[in-house]
C-alpha cells in the first residue's frame, strides 16, 4: 500500500436543490464565458481558489443564516451528491476550515463548507479569468482511462 500524497481522492458532497441550482448556474455561466468546465471542475476550482479565510467566513455566514431560521436548516431533501477527485492538499484545506469552525462551536463537514462557498461564490464573470488560469494550471483529466474514442472502421 502506497502513501502517495499526490493521488486524487474521490470526495462526495451532499447538495440541496438550491446548491444544485447554484452549481449549474456557475457551470453554465463559466461555459458561456469560454471556460471549458464541468460541474466537478467548478467545485474543484472553488475549493482551490477560495482562501481558507474566505471559506471560514462563508461557513460562518451560512451558520448565522441557519441559526436565524425556525425549524430545520434545510426543508428540501438532498437533490444530488456530486463526487469529485480532489488532491489530498485540498481535502486538508477543507479539514483545516472544519477544525477552525469547530473551535468556534460551529459543527460542519466538508459538504457544509463547499455548500457555503458555492452559495457565496461571485458571479461567473467576476471569477472566469481565475477559472481559466486554474484550467491551465490544473488541466482536466479524462473521465476514464480510455477517454480516446477508438477509430471507426468504415467499409473498404
């Protein structure tokens, strides 16, 4: 068994309908601005480009909004559970934010922090240049090992 710290880890996040709508809006907006992104790429870019301080602040504001609500935090069921490949350093980044939140008696998990930064994300036009740089610095990996389509052989 290897302890390679560069191998991406599959991480899933539970999203409510409003989170799915926000993710879809970000993805579509960034595509319209010329960034070739999928939903998972948007999540990875958000985690990469958002500082730990900004993540903490977004989570605190989400906690504040939840505390002001009567009843449950969310009334909708989980609408989607996107899974992304994250390098261990980004998982550690999320975990540091969770630890900082716990120090302030805010119970959170990775999905909570990602939902918070997604809800606080700037409009696509504001961060499209940073996303394009992210795509250059961290090119998308093919979804499968055989991402290259086999050639079709026509009739001779």
